[in-house]
C-alpha cells in the first residue's frame, strides 16, 4: 500500500511540473483555431474528486455501493507553423475506489497518455481530430499492468460562426474485449451568455454565464472503463446527470462544484471471453469538486 502511495505522489508531482511548463504555451492556446476546440475552454491542469455515497432517490432495490474517484490531468498543446494545426499531449492519472455491499473495498488505477492531432482542411469549414491513447488500467500500478491501446477520430463541420457539428468513432481494447462507440457532438454558441457543447454518448454540457466570476449549467457524462485484476477484470459503466457552478477566483483559476444523480450504474467483474458477473448496484447521488487552471476561448 505504501508503494502505491509513493507512486501516486510521484505521478502527481510530475503532472504539476508538466502543467507549469504547459502554461508557457498560453499565447499559443489563444490562437489555436476555434475549429480545434470541442468546448469553449481548455484546462491546462485539472484536479478532480468525486464521491457517491449509498443514497439515492430511485433504483434503490439493488445492492448498496459507494464510489470514489480522483483524477489529475494536464493538456500540453504544441502548435504547428501554419497556426491552424496542433498536437495536444494530455497525460493523466485516475483512481476509482469501489465498495459494494459487504465486499472488501477495491481500488483501481489508470495512467494514460492521449495524443491528439488537430488538422484543419482547406476551406476552413472542416476539421479533423485524431486521438491515439495508450494507458495502463489495473488494480495496482506495476510494470506488468494491463495495457490498453485505443483512439478516436472526430470530423467537425462549421456550419456557421455559432454552430459546429461533429461525427466520429471511438475504439478501445478494453479488458472485456474491443469496445467500439459511434460519436456525435455539437458546439453551439446560442448567444453571448449560453453555450451547448459536447460529444455524445460521452458528455454534453450546457453553460450559462452570469458574469466574469460565475458560470452555472447542467452536465451529462457517460463513463465506461475496465481494469485488470487477478484472474479477470473489473468494469464500471457510470452515467451522471447533474448541475454545477464554476467560480473563477482569477482569470484562469476556477473551482467547479457539481452535484447530481447516477443513471443506470453498472459495476461488474468477469473473465475475458468467458463470463461476466453483474453486481446489480443502486443508483446514487454524487458530488464532484474540481480545481483547474483554465484558458477560456468564449
């Protein structure tokens, strides 16, 4: 256990160092083409904590469960000479903690490096985002951990200055097999105070601007992850619907507070290509805190 804590602390320290270096790319971020953005801002560094106790208002006839999540990540952009295209490196660390009924608490870790190429096509209406992802998802951080390789490709069409449509596909080598998911997204500047953005089924966000300090809105996110463990794997399918408040302490430092309820939560274990056991867990409330160094484009 001490070894895990040491490795975790080491990874977080390095994420912070990388993020400080990434801030030097601030001016580059401001001139990256709008078509390369799937949202109206980019978090240079982000620390997230989420807790879901065994308390809910529906789907309460299954097994009791508690979920905790911690994540740390950064985005490092490198702009090309044409000032329209870029590479974005997004290393991250994540930890899920699961406690179902009277079973022992279980911890699962993920360390990954997504690399995204943003490429503008002639005509300035089309943009391609191609992402390759390599990560280790396992019950412990070790050299022989379960490696996953995947990626996504999204084509964006800028219909107008206010509206961009997105279509694509996500593929990943999960512990339970190859996982393929079609993607459809939107970036809609409804007016000066309201924006709708996201890529479904992964996430969709509505944001309303009160002033330069406060923003609020609603969030939907869907998570499917699998983690290797002794003689099998652990899988979580987590869907969350919530409302949030963003508070900007400075131009770039923002605290996010979000609360909501899980939907169709599923926690299962299994052995690849052989069997799967569904733990049949309740849906619960959740609360999420996030602290970020953020660059806004809108």
